[in-house]
């Protein structure tokens, strides 16, 4: 066994940057505010508005449907992540960072 724990724990630290000791933040609520704006609330109590404009400037087959406001509004929360029916899943940790940066700016 490697020094410092099991191989699986070392893999989690290396790949995910998660040591199993820190609390993972989950998305607990999401409400549509506008065409590309979603109010988000996280398990640690942080809340704020996330603007999808920067995300939608990127290209890719999973992002294309989100350009339609009706489809964009079909988001849901699954296992603490923001998701859409086409399989797109946004990391709650990354969304948390973005909302926190705007909240504390």
C-alpha cells in the first residue's frame, strides 16, 4: 500500500483535488431569472445569480441546444449538479466559485 493511504484515495486527491476531508458543495436550488440567468443556492448557504452568457460563447454539441431559451429553461438538479436533458452537467464546485466571485466582487 502506498504511503498516506490507499491507491483509490490518492487517485481522488490527484484527479479531483479532493482529499476526502473537505466538504463537497452541492447545488440545492435553482430558479430561472431570465433568458440566461439562474438564481443558485448551495449546500453551504451561498446564493447568487449565475449568468450563462460566457458558457454559451463556447461551442460544442452539448451547448448548442442551450442557446434556445425554451431548452435552457429545462435545467434541473441531479446529485447536486446543474443539468440539462441532453446530458450536460455543470460542476457545482465551479458554479460555486463563479457565484462567490461575483458575490464578493
